[in-house]
């Protein structure tokens, strides 16, 4: 419903209807005769007024009208004079568009109640478009106080009414469009309290607009610290903008990530607010996270490929060096250099049989508290396979370094001549075992028996070693 206009013209008409009029005439005809008998200037003033003037007798028929009344109603003076409010050709409606019965028109109410009346009325008195008028009616009484007629004054407010109707239609259209939007726009005061919010909030945020107005936006956020800091920095900088992505609490479900864009419009007289736009970016954040994980996995795979390539190159060089070794010391040096390059930041140790066939003494170690061991205490030597302290099953009786550790047997012609241990939490057990297996295989194939002949002889004399 379009509300009545609240302008100066309406105020003037409303104030005027607060008074009744008194005439010396005793009949309507006499009243009209007195009006027509006014001097020329007075008649010219009445006819030239932009305000319509109509006088209706006690039966409701129009006895007098000025030129403005005929113009506003789009009728000739002949068409207007003699009509009554009950004439069905008026086709009048109320401000909300509902029918406006003739007996409820202001003039008829004045004639029925002997009191002033006021209304906004749409009138279509001809085949043309509807006119909207603000109309006020006042009783005209005889000197004895008897009700003689009703005077109605009205102004044309068609332009204002149509403008208001168009404005309201535009607002309704905007609200309906906003309700379909995938974003929510909220106006915040400097402290972050929501003063207005678009109709899309029930769909996007799961909360009706009425529940959000008066709430601080920070109350919706899983962690408000970043938002509060961003808002505090924004309020003192007119026109400044900021953007952040934070989880938002969703009623009855898990949090969803929203991008919040803020703009300081506190200095705008029409807004005087911080404008916050909230967009659901949960799918985008999930996609970004999936891409990040995929990139990390790709980087890991590329690193593994690069490490494999480097390891293959290193073991090729190691195999070449081992084939030229002439004694256990040279073998030990090559094994240490190989292990040191393969695991540059790991705890490593190399042990070789001193010739007893039982003891594996420490040749070199980066790990603390390493010591010689009995060959039978090493499960890797007993099984002739790379063994891990974290794979379960039988555990080596000698001490492996803390963390993810492997023990690599050093075999020549199926007999154990030493072992190497590696500990590194960063590589992962699968990577450690894979690298250890490659080292063990290449070493077994490359150490010349002659270089460790004494160890092999001792091993052959003592079958328990193997």
C-alpha cells in the first residue's frame, strides 16, 4: 500500500478541514448564487487556483466546481456538475487499490457525520488514466448551525503517487532479486553490529534477517580475532577495503568457509556503514586444499624420482669402486661414503667383521652410543634381508638408532661380512626400506670376495655366522 503523501500541500488541506464554514445562505442554490455573485477578481482567483474546489449538497450532487477540479478529474465542467459521489462512472479506488465506495468518499462522510474528512483516492472519471487526489471535505453550515453542504478541496498527487508506487515496486523487485543472490550484503556500524542485511541471508547463512539485525558479525565466525583486527584497522580509513576468508557457523550443520569483503562507507550519508559482503567459498577452499594436497603429492613423487635417480647414479659409482677394493678397509671406506651420500642428514653406522666371524665392530658412525655387536644378534644378518625396528616381529637385539630405523646386511657370496644402520624420521619407513633394499642388492653383487677373504674364511669356519 502506498502511504498518503506527507507534504506541505497535504498539511495545508488537513489544517483547513479542521474548521467548518458558515454561510448566510439558507439553501444550496442561494449559496451557489452568492458564490457566482462575487466580484470578477475573486472568481478569477478561485478558477485559477491549482486546488480543485467542489461543493456538494446534502444529496451528494455537485453544485459547484472550479476549473482546477474539472482539469484534475479530466472532465468538462458540464460533465462534472450534477454528478454525485454515488455515480458508478467515477471508478474510484483507495490507496491500496481496493474499491472506494461512493458513500465512503470524504464529501459523503462529511454530509453523514457533519465532520471534516480526509482521504487519498484514485479517480477514473473518464476513459483516461487514473488520477490520484488528496481530498479534504469540510461542512458548510447555515448561521443557525444546520448542515447545508460539503466543500471538498483536492490536489492532484498523481505524479507523486506513481513515483512512490514505482519506488516501492523497485524496492520489492530488488528485495526479491537479493533473496535469490548467492551472496549476503550486511551493513555494519563501526563496532561490527549488523544494522541491515539482504533477504538472501536465510538461504546463504541459514538465518532469517530478523535474527541477524542487532547481532555482531563476529558472533557468526569460528575465529573472530582476524575479523576484529581487520575491522579495527578499517574504521579509521574512509573508503578502505579489506578481504578475509574465515569459517562461519551454520545452524544445524558444520562450519563453511566464507569470503568476507569489507568497505568503509561510514562517511557516505546514505549508508554511514561498513558494507560487508559474505560469499560462500567452501567449494573453492575445498578445491584449493585438494589442489594443494595434489601438488604436495606431486612434489613428493618428483622428489622420490629425483632421489631414485641420484641413488641409482650413486650406487652405480659405488659398484664400480667396490669391484676395485682389495681389503676390508677399502670396502668399509666405500660403504661409508655411499651411506653418507645416500643419507646425508641421517644417523648412520657401518660395521664389518674383524675376522673373528662373530663380532661386527664399528668402522664409522654418526650416531651416539653405537658399539660392536654379535652377528647372531642382528636379525637383518640372520634373515639376509633389510630389517626395520618398526615393522614388528622379531627385533634386533642390538640397539638401532631411535626413530624410524633400518638395518642393511652386507653379504658376499651369501655370507654376512657386516651391516649398516640408518635412522631418519623424515623419510618414512617405506622410503627407508626401498633405499636399503637397493643398497643391499648392489653391494652384494659388487664386493669382490678377495677383498674380504679373511672374513669369509672365518665365516666358513663358523657356520653359526650365516
